[in-house]
C-alpha cells in the first residue's frame, strides 16, 4: 500500500500551483472541472520524487454558493490499494462499521475510489 496523493483546499488554484512550481519544482497537471459539483476545480501537482498533491478550489470556500464543511487546508489523504476489488472489499468492511463516507465509484477525473472515515472523522480516500 502507498499514499496516492494528499489534497489541499485553496481559494486561488493558480497561486497555489505557482507556489509549488516556484518553490518545489513541481509539475502541474491539467485543470479538472467537475460536472457533478459545479464550481469545483482541481489540479494535480507532482513533485520530482513522486509525491502528488491535489490542489482543489471552489467558490464556496470564500463564502459563495454551496456551503459545507469544506474549508482551506488539507482535505484528505488518498491510499492506493492496487485494485478495484481491494477498494470494494475495504469499503464494504468499513461500511459495516458505519465508517463509509462515500461508496466506490469512478470519478470524473479518472479515479476509482471510495471515501472512508477514521474514528475521528478524518477522510481517507481509498483508490486503485
């Protein structure tokens, strides 16, 4: 098992991307715009040694539009389990413990994932 990526909410996606490029030599991926959650955008930032950070932004972070628990800062950690079957299995086991936040699905940006919670409610994305 390995960490696939960590996610960071930001109110300025371009500024955040420039920060990682300028100070850490990161490569920035294409802009992703969600059809499921209008206004949600993200870019994956890849560091030279392989670590990946998903920079995420949405208008509700600054008080506009949809409101919720999301705020600037780290959002979740993602763990790659290696297969769709492993994601399904762990999601089912954690669902039985009422620790499943969102069931397995393919996302618009190409991940097969489920989201589970640790006992403190911290989100962990499990992915292929």
